[in-house]
């Protein structure tokens, strides 16, 4: 097929746009799908060209991803160019392309999967490896895999200046690596990049000043790793990033971190102290679970969500002296309420109730919750069979703004008692035994049913009436006090705000 024919075929192909997520094929044999109606992912290659320039745009949408195994075992392919803008190359995407000896990758940072270029001609040529490490442009692809024809990575290693990405699994299992230094240019450290580097003692991550993300399991099971200092630019610590680092004793989490992933520091049994900065919003399940010596935990002021068992198995969690009336807090976050009995008032300023905090607590009967609460985690109140009343210090509308995760259906079966603004605009006019009661419309909560009640001097109920348009007239001989209640309905009788009252003069 000549070049002109290919161009014409591509034009006709682009005229028929595929549905979102549905596969289509270009004239070059590139199979692709449109993802989220915003970008293209290449899923397979069915062509036989020896030279291929992957287009930067298909169907008017940018090509951003190459799926795992998309080009695997395309043995005819000798030269490939990946366009600017591609941010993801999946596991084994080009593996087994045994003739592929020319690879051009964009200079932007990318997530490069495990073994993405394994067993290509480029990979197998010993001259492309520098001190036991393979690079493609500004991307570090792999360290020595045990091939006797290549230099084994050992001792300390300096990632080459200008490198922007370290591929997933790049140094995984390099048992002789003791120290790793990063240039400021590194922006991505991929999943499992240094997993099971059993001799790694120091990782100078803080030097990578542009690093924004640590991949899942990036330093998992690096048993000798002693301390971790991360750059200020980092925003996310991936799932299991440092799990199983049994010698890790010091961790500094930068203020810019927003998310600490599931099991991020699980089983770091030498870690004794940690401060969660105010920028952290979410803490994943088992994030610090099993950190047996972790006795000092501070911070969490900005956290909105804590998943299950995030701090279970720590010395802090097991220390009974850290519990307040049966509940364990870290800063403004209630972590464990399984020991709470009877009526319980959350500490003033509490922001979060962690996932499964009260799970299977059959003894707590009522809760008083401050209006500072912003989130209730998954299954926080699952199987709380005795919980009957919730006293919330805010209004019903304010309660509606709280994020309540799944598994908390019991809350819908409890009786809620709301506080919030009072009906301050209450007026009572007296004409002999006739009372004219009114409330300013601006003070009436949306959807409220107002009920006016008259009481004698001893607090005994005399009579009452449902108010219409904020007004009610009633005969109440001997009345000395009038109260107006704002309920969600006459059937539910759940208060939407504090009742107003006025003396009958």
C-alpha cells in the first residue's frame, strides 16, 4: 500500500467515528477504542509494517494510552515512534517484538508497564545497556535481569540526569543495589519499580523535586530501607508503596500529599512515629496496619476519609490509655468506637468517623455528633443493633452535606434530633384566653411542619395547633408559655431545628 493510498484510507476511516469504548481499526492496522469520550487507547496492532509512526490523534481525539500487550510479538516491526502526549504504555506492550531495534518515545513523563519492551531487539542488544540499566530516551526502562552478558547493578546507582520516568518493575529484585539517587527531573516512579530490592538502604527520593506520584508497591519489601524523605511536589503515595519495609524507621510526608494509598506503609514494623499533614484528604485501608512500634501518630486535620483498619495493629491502636470513653481518636478523626457503651458524645471538633469504626458495636445506644463532622466511612455503623438515637448539633440541611459511605443503613432507622438555628422570629399576641402565634417566614426551615403548643406554669401541656403559613390561633386558658416546634412531618416528628419559646404575658 503506497503512502497516498494510506492517507486516503485514513481519511475515510476518520469519517466514521466509533462509539465510546467500541473498537475500530485504522488503515495501518491499529485497533483502538475511545475512552471516556475524551482520549484514544490503542488496544492491538494487526498490521505488518516494519516502520510505524503511531498517530498523535485519531478521530479528532488525542492518543494517550497503549494497552498492555497491544503490540506483543509483532515480529515484523523494526522501528516504532510513539507520539507526544502518550502517558501510558501497558505491561508487555511491545514485548516479543524481536525485530524492534529503533524505539522513539516522547519526552513527556509516562507510566511504563512491567516488561513493556522485553525481548525486543533493542532490549537484547547489550550495547544499549549502561552500567546494567536500559534507557529509551528520557525513560529508564529496566535494570539488569541476570543476563551474564550485562553488568549487574550493585552498590549505589545514580539515575541519569534528565530522566523523567522510571518504569514499573525497573529495578525489582535487584538484590545488590544499596543506594539509589534521583535527578530533579524524575516525575514518575512506576509500580513496583524497586520492589524486593533486599539490600537497598537509602533511596534519595527527595532529590526528585518534580516527582508527583509514587507507584503502587514502588518500594515494597525493601527490608533494609531505613528512612524516606519525599519531595514537596508529591501528591499521591500509591498502594503498598512502602509495605513490608521492616527496617523503615523514619518517614516524612510532605504537605502536598493528598492521598495515602491502601497498605502504603503496612507492616513497617520499625516505624515509631508519623505525622499526617493537613493536606492529606484520604487514607486507604490498612495504610499503617501492622506497624507494631508506631506509638506516636499526629495530624489528620484535613482528612475527610479513612478506610478500614488504616491504623490497626499499631502500638497507638493497642494502647488503652489512648482511648477516650472507649473511643480512639487521631486528631479530629474517630478511628475506633467498638468499645463505646451506652450514650456517647463525640469529641468537639470531630471531622471524620473512620470506616468500620463502630462495626458490630451492640452496646452503643445514642450518639451526639458535632456539626464539624464531614464524613462517615464505609460500614462505620454496620450491625450496631442498639443504636436508636442520634443527636446532631447542626440542622437537617447541614446533616445532608455530610458524606456518608455505604454500609450505614442503620442510620436511616435511628431517631434524629437536630439542632441548628432556632425559630427566633416567634411572636405571641394575647387576647383574653386567645393566643395568636406567628413565626417570621424567613426563620422557617424549608419543608418544615410547624406546631405551636401552650403550657401552664407547671409545664403541663394545655393545647396545640398545626401552624399554617407560620400562624396559629388557639384558646389556651391559663397558658404561661408557648413553644413552636419545626418537624419534618407530623408522622416523623423529627426536629429540623431547635424549638422556639416565648412567655405569655
